[in-house]
């Protein structure tokens, strides 16, 4: 009873898939060989891609060849090439061939990992690899599944922050928020430089934006612990319930490092849940020389970092850890009859559906497993060091050039800088470079000033690409 | 400046990827050719898979061949084969080769679709294909992006329900919940048979489980509109704020169909947000003869269905529609400086990050585009009809056999039934069949009785598989 090759089933047969699937593999390999020749930022105009597509769905099936041709003809012009070595915008979202193969296998197996029972390997490989990462990054033992904690793969740091906040909310109210709803007394804290996802989470969880305190930062854009402590005391004396602090290890805007230890001590004193968001920068802890970024992490209740940013793993792959997994599970769990099963009842297994919002989940641990095994710890360390070195070189060129200035410390792989000619000049520099298609970089505002961000972390970015970026930047500046 | 094949970079080269990637393609094709010979439900014991894995991550990289061998040796025994034609458990999560190729391309391109600007094609293809589906399923025009509405791909119906509830919450409170937090007055409604994700969403959004009214159902397990209306009136007279009703088109437990029109009229009268969750069953509307399930859908504010369940599209792919996209966007949007860009400011583009919880997002429209184009509307209709026919045949066998009884109407592709010998006998039947590895089916409780569920929707399930399931079931029953 093999899938029949009979045309009347409309299915593609395994034999056809062998042929077409291999053509896709070649397409991908070709893509990486030519990606550098494509304009990094798509030059498409709003509506251009849609205008090229047929108005309605086809009534009859079309051939694979037509579809693949359309990818080149219709889709590629609308792609911004995140995998180009000349992509320096936002944050890296670097991938690698081993990761792509992990995604292929995961798509091929097509399993659901919502319960341990729905595919034990999907759950156990995930738990195992996330425990590996606890050692690889020298994270606190409390985050390992061999203690009371554990890790789970989420889609994004946004969802990890939301889950952390929800667990914090329930711990602070003895599950009364889940039962009776929020009552407006809860307060959350983060720095004025934290990611927008914290505000989003606070709104989603029913705390209200007004009850998120954006703590001011120091000259390095890091949270001031003394200000945090004072704000907590003020809220307490006003009868409020401080429940959650989110510290950032490497802000999106400028890669600022909040002082986790000092913040953690304040949280411990007041029994406030501390979440640490290390979305991009956490990966740096693969190298012992960068582990200072996590100093004090043993005081945190939860933590996340994204291998899908800076560890050669396809999006989505955010690793979220908690020190007390029961606190998370009791917050998120709802067990209807149709999901009951012996393994769950036995208490001997992890059911990851209780660790996040969605029920269904893909087999994402495969790609992470492939990446770690292909590169080995030493390969991953090599690349983190290389990216940091390249960023430091770029920062040194900025420092030595009188036209430019650094706008923030560059502790790792992100350099924030600006031309001294002011906001309009910097905006114009950025627009000119991005529209040329030669490279792609983005901006932020620091101390109210328009600031360019150059983030180095793409898989194939090497010294010549960074040198070229600097050359292009100076050329553009000279014609300001 | 091609990625260098130099070993010291630790990267896999494009040439190596051509070789290994094609081996993965063959592995997947082989898998589908042999999946029927594997035990459907994994026979692994808790901890068995982890025990076979090395305790720590490798310091040095390993070869591709070792890794692929380990997939067979260590992972496969822990896989429950959702793609087996003998998988009848939970709900289908059917995939297809065109969809797998879409996933491959998406992984290869590795783009981020958080903003239109970060890859215009990722956003525009998604909007376009979701508009196609509005026509393909004959959904109300209000859900098309050419009106005030529009669709977006989410990971799961759980997240769609959460987003719908959040938008409802904000509409009912004029955005005061987002600003000041929930105040405990809001009330949400769904049937006692609704999916657990509704309760989860109500807790997450800060409404509190006590403020979710589980409306009683009729003899077909469908929500009673009169009871809903009475409950809303009672809540209103108690000074509460009814804000959200979730109706289900095809409950997970028994495929019950809530009467959307009657519920919608009540919601209109009281200006309550109506969300319709058609996670699995919505796909049936591809065929005109099944479109009665959506009667009254024009009264809904939001709607979702999952091509990743019953439309040959890899998980994750939930299609979420709203009739008033501004209501959703104003609920979810936070715009930090580092995400500002000219396209966003122009107002001419969609930025999907404002349509759901996560910021980052994969290029998921590719696989949906491939599936629709490969099968064409007629190919998809063919399979929906075939699955429904097979389920109806199975239901007729149950009806004709005195040992068994139907436990609920079987309107589409799910049959709920039980042996007349009682709960213990049914549990034992199910356990015996599942542990044999010959097929996999799951259970629910209806009217307090243990009930078997046989759901037909896997890509390669044909009549012989259903006949065999029935044969095995009767054989197991005869030895009770």
C-alpha cells in the first residue's frame, strides 16, 4: 500500500519528490553561491509583488517547474537577503546548511510535539539539547532539566517574555489572576532601552502599559539598579504589587548590558520574578571570555536566548529556560480529556504544550542538534569570536575617523555610530547605502540622536565584507 | 567572495550541501515509502531516547553521515508517525511533498517577515494567498485584505484565539485594558465543548477563568444560543462587560458545529466580538456541499482554520482572519525607533508583526502557495471529499454493528463511537490497538462516557487502511 503514483490522486509521488526535492537543494546551494550578487535590501515597491501574481487560485494543478521558475521571477525581487554577507541590519538571523537539513527532516517527519506521547523523541531531544546548552553557555544549573528547572524551544523571545511575565503574575497573586483576572495592582519593570516585546507582553497579560515602569539607564544605556530599587519601594508604599523585572543582556537598540547581579539582588529582596532577555547576545557565552555578560544569572527565574539570531540555526528557535518549571506549567496548563494519556498521568514525562501559548509544535530540536553536532563547540566558538573581532575592528575604524563617532560602547558584535554632521546626514547616508543594494544597515535613536547600527553576525560575513562596508560608508560620506 | 570550502571555517560548503541535502531528500522519500511498516505510535518508554544520547555536546564537529545514521538509530524509535496512513488519532496534521519543498525553500532563504520592508515578498505573498483562500472557501468578503479586513498566518489556532480575544478586550474597553490593565469586569463565552485554548487565552489575557462562561450544549454537542443569550443578559444586569464569544466549527472532541448564525445575531445585538474557530473543519468549505458549516460567518469579527491540519500543509500554518484589521493592529502594535522605516510610515504596507504576539516570522506563505498551486482547487476538493466519504463509510459500519454505537453525529471526517461494553472495555480496546503499532486512535469523553475517536485526514489514507482499522477493531473487540 505505497502512495500510488496514479495521477488521479493529485499527490506528488515519492519518485517525483526525489527529483524535485533535489532541484530545490540545488536551488538553495546556487542561492548561497550567488546571494552576494543580489541587492541586499529588496528594491520592490509596495504592491509590486502582489501585482505580479494571478488574481485567483488555480483550478487545476500546476507543474513544479512553473512554480520554481516563479520563485526566481516573482518572489526573489521581493526578498531582502538576510543571508547575504553584506547584511548588517537589525540583528543577524544567521542560518547554515546543517540547520536547513534539520528543517528538511522536521518537515519530512511532520510530527506534532505537543505531548510527550505524540512523539517522545521530539520532546526528549529538545530537553536534552537544551540541557547541553546549559553547559555550553555555562548557564546556572538551576536551568537544567536535571534540577527543578528546564528549557523549551519557543518561536521568539517575545513569547518567552510573555510566558515569563505570566508565570510571574501568577506567582505574585497565588494564581488569582488566572482564576479571577487581573486587578490592576500588579507592576512590571524593565529599562527604557528594553525590547518592545516587553511592553507588548505587559499589555497582553492584562497588566496595562501604565503599570510597566521604564527604568532610566546610565551613560552606557544599561538599567540603573538604584533607580529600580527606588521605584519598587515607591510602588510598594503605594500598595502596588511589583511582580516582574525584565533585564536585558544586549539591548536591540545598542547592545547595552543591564547589570544582572545588582538587579537580581533587588528582585530577591522583594521576591520579584527576574527574567533575563539575552536574545542575540546570549550566544556569546559560548566563549569563556564573554561570560561576564551573564554575571548574576543564578539570581534569575527565567532566561532566553535565540540560536536563530547568532547560532546558525534557522528561525524559529528561541531557547527559554526557567528555574522552577512547576511555576510555568501551573500557569499555562489546561488538560482536556482528549489530551489525557498514560504517560502524562504518570508524571514521568514533559508535555511541552504546557510551557508556552500554542498547543501544536514542530520538531525544532533537530536543527539545533544538527548545528551543534556539525560545528562542535569549538566551531561555534570560532565564529562568535570572529564576529566580535570584526565588529571591534569596525569600531576601531570609527574611533580613528574624525568624521564619525561611536554612539555607544560596542561590547560584542553591534556597533552604534554616527556621522558628526547630524541626523539628516545620517539618514541620508543610510538611505543611500541601502538603496544601492550593496549592503543593508539600520538605525536607532540614542540620546535623541539618529544613530546607525552595524551588526555583524551573518554566517558568511568575513573581513573583506566589513572592509567594503567601511569603504562604501566613507565614499557616501564624502559626497554628503 | 564565495563561502570558502576551507575546513578552518567549520562551515559546510554549498557543494557538500548539494550532496548531503540530496541524501536527506532521499531519506524523506524512503520514509514515506516505508512509513506504513513502522509502528504508528512510538513504543518508546519515558527517558529511553535521552538515555541513548551522549551526555554532553561534542567539542569537535561530527560528520553528516554519523548524524543521519543517528536519526535512524536514535530518533526514529521515538517517533509517532503522524504521516502514516494508519494514523487516526487526535486530528490529522497532514503534509505533502509540495509543502515540504516550500519549507525547504523557506529555510534556505532564511528571511524575516516581521516588517514589509524586511522582505516585501514574504508579506505580499501571504496577504495574496490568504485572499485566495477567502474565495476558495467562500468566506465573507469582509475577511479579504481588499476590504477593511485581512488574513495572516499564525502558528496555531491557540494564538489566533488569543489575538481575537485581545482585540475583543480592547474594543470593549476602548483600549483601557491595554493602557491601565484588566479590571475584572470583562466576560467571555464559549461552549462547554470548546477547545482548551480558549480557557488558556482567557487566563493569559488577564480576564480570569471564572469569567469564562462555558455555555451548555445540545444533544449534538453544539452551543445552545438561547442559553448564551440568557447568560449574556444575566451578566449585563450584574454590571459585567461581555466582550467575546468563541464559536466552534467542528469541536476537537466530537466535531460538533456551533450554530454560527444564531450566535452571531446575539453578538451583533450586544456588540460582542465573535470569533469562529474552525481549526480542522474549515478546510471542508473548499467543497460547496460542505459550506453550510460556515452559515452566518459574515456576522463574525474573526475566524481561523488550519491548513496544517487538513490541507496538506506542514505545521505551522493557521490562517487567521479579521473583518476589521485596525482593531487587531491597534491592539498589538508597539513601534520602537529601531523598527521605523519609510514603507511603514507611508501606511501603504502591511507589517505582520502587529497581527500577532511574535515579532520575527518565517516565510510560511511559500508552502501554502506551493500546495494550492500543485493540487489546484480541484485536487484539494478531491481529497476533502474522499476523507469525508471514508469517514462516512466507517460510521456506517459502526451503525450496522450491534457491538458498537455512534457517540455523536459524524458530520465530516471524525467518527466518535464506542463499544457497548462500557468505559473499561473501550479503554482496553484503544490501548491494545495503539500498543500493537498497527494503527493509532485516541479518545474523548462525551456525556461522561469514554469514547473512541477515529479521525480520517492523513494524506495517504485510503479505503484499505480504513477497512483494516475496522477489521483490527472488531478482532480486538471479539477478544474482550
